[in-house]
C-alpha cells in the first residue's frame, strides 16, 4: 500500500515510519496525530495524544484480547490504567480519552508520561538520527529534512508544509497505518481470526434479527428445543440468540456459532468459553437438527451459506469434522485470556 505522492514533500520518509517496528506505539501515535490534525489542530498537547493512543487501542486489548507482544508497553499501560481509573472494557472511547486527558492521578500521569521518552522523537527517525533526544528535539524544531512536526516539552507543532497533506489524505493515512498495524499484529497472533476488524470494531454488536428468524423456523418445527446450558425448554419468542464461541474472539455472526439459549443464562455467560468436553455434543446435535430443518423447510435460506465457512460440503457436517474445526479455535481463545465457563 502506497501513500499519495506530493511534490516537494518527503512522503517516502513518512512511509518509512513503520519499518522495523518492534512495538505498537508508533502506529497508535500516528493515528492520534492524524486524528487531531483532522479536527483542525496543528499545535497539539502531548498528553492528549498519549490519551488518544490508549483510547484507540482500548477495545483491541481489553475486549478482543489481541496480544501486542509480551514486552509491549502500550498494552501494559492500558491494563494498569484500566484499574487506576476504574474503567471497563467497553467504556465509550470518548469517555476513555476524557478521563485520561483530565485525570489528576499521579499514577495515571506517570503511565502516560512514560511514552514521552519513547514515542514522539523516535517516530521521526526516518528524517534524522533520533536516538539522541536533545538532538532530535533541536532538529525537529528546525524542521530538518521537512520532518512531520516540531517537538517541545509539552506539545508538538505540525510542520506547516504537511498540514494540508495530512488533512486531505487523512482517510488514506489512517488506512495505511491500520494496514501496517494489522500485518504487525498478525505476526503476534498468527491463529487469531479477523485481526483487521478488531482494530476498528467497538463492543456494540448488531441486532441478530435475521438469525433469530432462522432459529424461529427450527424451534417452531421441532416444537421447542432445550437450552444446552440450563436444559430449560426454549420456545419461539422466549430465547436469546447467543455466540457459542465468544463474539469478542470470532468477531462474526455466522450461523454455525449461533445457538438459542436461556435468556438469563446468556446474560451471565458474557464472553466466557464453554468447555467443549461438556458442551460440544449438545451444541453439535442442536446445529445438526437446525441444518436438517432448514434444508427441508427453507432450502434457499441465505444463512445456510454460513455453514460452508466451517465445513465446505454440508453432506460432511458430522461430529468429528466440526469438532476438529472448533477445538483449535477454543484453545487459541483460551490462550489469549478468555475465561472458561464454569
């Protein structure tokens, strides 16, 4: 992916900012800078940028549990700030920024201030040698090699030569950054599904209206089904559509991972992993019955295609093959920190 060319601007140096990256902070720093310039700012407080970094990465770390790497300081800081500021995994992103940008807590300020010694000057390394902090600050204030911004103790100032470029191409620049970030994180999470969308999604989920109609057909035809968790009899109009493997891990609403469940139990299950040794058999039997009903009653139902992403030939939809698909996913989710349902 290439950035838009502009005569008299060293765009190739901006592209090089993510070369040889060993942590996530450069990606989130750049997203924060571009976002502020989009809003019309050219003189930007560093603390606001550090707070923006945390807010941008919040859901990816806390909700989707994507690993940034064992030594990643941004991920560590988010874990500590979550406790320090009593924030939840699904706190609104704007609220996260506001709390962090306005906090008077010394431990919170210390967490944010750590990045001042790591991020602002190192990001400019394609333009000049940035390992020497004092020299990097001086070079940035002269806009050496047309660097992106000048650094000062409490703020940075965008180079006037870059302002129009950043504003006009902000969408492309953010996509460029997310693309590089996704490539980087995929190496840290080789078996985790759908990394790109986990950088952008919020915990707000879509209504499962169409999927509920699918299960209404099944439940109506069978005269009810039993919840695999509580054994409560479920009837049309009195059940929840729930994700068997957590949505926060699979990041999709495909029908093979959706089953009807007791409403109250569904609320308490949250994003916990059902142990397959206990729940796979009833899950599979429910799904197999659903497939048989829909293939007979509504053979053109669009949700039948969802199953083909799990088993490419529905005539091969059997116990062993489905288990072989689900078991590795459950193991990876557990290794990434998803709790086990008890």
